[in-house]
C-alpha cells in the first residue's frame, strides 16, 4: 500500500490493467490520424509501428520502445486500422527515428534537448526551496515539461537532474548555516558525538532514542530528554532562510 507521506512519482506509464474499454477509450485512432499514417508511410508493418507510436505518445509524454508497447494495444490498432497484426520487435532504427520526427511535427512537440533540460532544472530549483520530498522535484519537472510541449526523457535522467539540484541546494543551505555557527556552538555540537568514558553511546544517540510508551514511570525521563533538546536549541538566525519543511523533514533518500 502506498505511503501517503511520500508522494508517488507521476512518470507516465501504460495503464494497468489494460482492459478492452481502456484501450478503446484511450487508443482509438481518428480518421485523420489513420489518413496521416497512410500518407506518411507505405509498408504495412511500418504503418502499424507509426500508428502505435502516435497513439502512445500522448499518454506517456515520450516514445516507448516499440517492444514495450503492450500486444493488446498493437492488436487493437492493427484491427481498427485494417492492418495485419505484426510484432514491433524488429522496427528498423532508421525508420523509427524518422517516424519519431514525423510524429513530433504532427503533434507539435519538441524532442528532449538542452532547452528541455533547462526547463526541468529551473523548475526543480524553484521547488527545492519549499518541498520536503525528492519526488516533488521530479513530478514538478514532468508537469513543466509537458506544459512546455517537451518530450520526457528517461526517468533516470530526471532522477539525476533532481539529485544534482537537491545536492546543490542542500550544500548552499549548509554553507550558510556553517558560516553562522560560532566556535562555542560548534564545540557544543561536536561534543554531542563524543562517547564518554564508561558509556556505550554518545549524547546524540541518546537524544535520538525513540520515546518509550507513555506512562507515569516514563514521564520524568521524557521531560528530561525534552529539556536537553531545548538546551541545545540554536538561535533562530542560524537557520534563517532554510525552509521549515527541510528542518522538520530531515534527510531523505532520493526515492522518497
């Protein structure tokens, strides 16, 4: 079951399950589309591949690998367009590239490029200041790219861009905080990591220990732990400009 605290990635995929109703509603070609396919390509196999790519792009925001297009979609389009059913496994690369160009021109969309990467990066940088989740950066970039009519790149490319933006933003905030820390503050923070003689863990590990079940016996211990945290609180100006969402959320994995 999805965790509601961690947004899912909005990277488009073929819907599952692909029922007959879903395929009919989402992939039925119009008369104009079929006519365009006939005018653009001659061989039946090439026409089928062209039609499959044409109908897949609007739902994915990109061109899938021909072999990744579900057979049920290929069969539906072949039957609907009066073409023989054929496998797309051996789609000639030169034909595939030419068809992608033709489809972009027909749909009025642009290939992934440096300009598209700039749109994605700028969107992520804008969102990084106030979003606590790594996936928000990717989802925001996907939305911006589609709105700007750019083809989506591979998900790994978006993850790499988000990782760079996330690291750059975090490093900038950490640099600001580091500049504001006085020597006594640094000494106090470093002392938290020292394991005293005879102890088994540092003061920091002790502070991070989960609270015990609420009870009268544990109340004094919880209050003592809370007071230690309060005593360690840094002046507000040290964390100025760092978004509250980042302070509260703490570090997360890239996939979160």
